[in-house]
């Protein structure tokens, strides 16, 4: 049996949205998340009607919708109000459903994966191989099994119950379903699945080595270093923070630590008030404006 094309490709936009919302209910997404997706998708349907779009979901419709509402993927989602924060991800989710006919959660529980019985034994054998022949640590083995389980779960959804039914198109589509992850994560999963395919060929479970048919993911080690933001984008980000609320003040301080002092995200996350030398802060007034200096002088005189 060959893997079949998703039925959702034939649905109109209205039918696609209805089917996608039904699938979210089946997967037991919480109601708050469903309302977020529903809001964005309904606005997309309304926009499509206004612009005269007909038929199934198309990429140009999504791009025109984002441009119409001035949603720039390069800006952080925190800079947008209301439903626009979730617009891009919601549309990516809908596009994924239109192509493959199902959703994938960002965080998968290995125990909840639906792996065909005919493929289960190979997963157990691969785990034994990693432990006894590759001498990998338990944590590494668990991660490999989780990633391979994602691949086998994907094959099961495409009615692939035998390894010799796997086609190069299945491998390409699997990599596409990982688009919700960062490129580094995708590269790690693809590398793991490639080793697994070689294991299947080595154990004569595959008639041909399909590891070469798996698309490569280019990920230079220092691809994101150095990184820089345009001044205009940074100004928009800071201006979009509500500094009247405690949470907004906290976020503004975090952004300043990152953009002005270059503090890394991990260091910001672990920063506490105990890490601040308050005596040095009040002693060196060069860090504060004149208004703060005058206020501080009044406080000092009052204490005396």
C-alpha cells in the first residue's frame, strides 16, 4: 500500500477551517488556544471573500493577508496587539493541516505516539543497538527513540505499515512537518532519522538505503552569531512595551539588558536582585539622569 495524499488538499477554505477546528477539538487543545486560532482563521476567510479568492488555501492569500494587516514576520510577536500576536503561527498551523491533513503538537509525549505494530519491534531493536553497540548514555538513547518515534508516528498517519512502502516523498514531507521547530532542532532530528534508516538497511529491514533520500538541513555552527537588529525595529519594540504595568516594566528592563548591555538570555533569566550591587549603583551616579540625582540628593539629606 502506498502512502496517500491528504484529503484536506481538496477542501475549500471554509471547509478547511471547519475541519481544522474539529481536529483541534479531537486533540483536546484548550479552549483558549482554539479561540485564538479561530479568530485568525475567520479573519482570513473574511479577507478571502472580500478579495474574491476562491477554492483551497493558497500561499499568495496568506501573504496578502499578512501584508494587509501589516504583520511583519521579522518583528517580535510582542510588538503586535491582540490577535495579531498569534496570526503568523496560526496561519502556519492551518497551512500544515491543508497539506498533510493533521496537526502536530510542538511538544510531543513519546507515550502518546501512535506507532503501527509492524514498526514497533524495529524501535525496540534500535534502542538495544544504541545501548549495547553504540554505548550511548540513557538520556541520549531516550532522545533518539523519541525522535525516531516521531518519524514512525508520521509514517503510521500515512498508512505506511511496512518499511519497504517508504518513498522519498514521505521523507521530504516528514522534514516539512518539522517546520515548527528551529533549524538546529530540525537538523538534529533529521540526523537521527538518517542513522535509523541506515540501521534498518543494515538489518535488512529495507531493500535499499534511503538515508541518502532524506533531505539535508544546512545549519552552520555559527549561523546566528553575530546577530544585530535594525535601530528602527528596536525602537518599535521598546515603544510597544506598556511601561505603566509591573509586567511591562519588567519586560522593558529585560529588553534594555539585552540591547544596551548585551546580557545573554540565559544570564537574564537567572538574574536576581541579589546579583545587583546596590551600593555601587547609588555611588556611581553616571548611570542615572539629572532628575534621579536630584531626587536621590533629597533622600540623602532627609536621612541626615
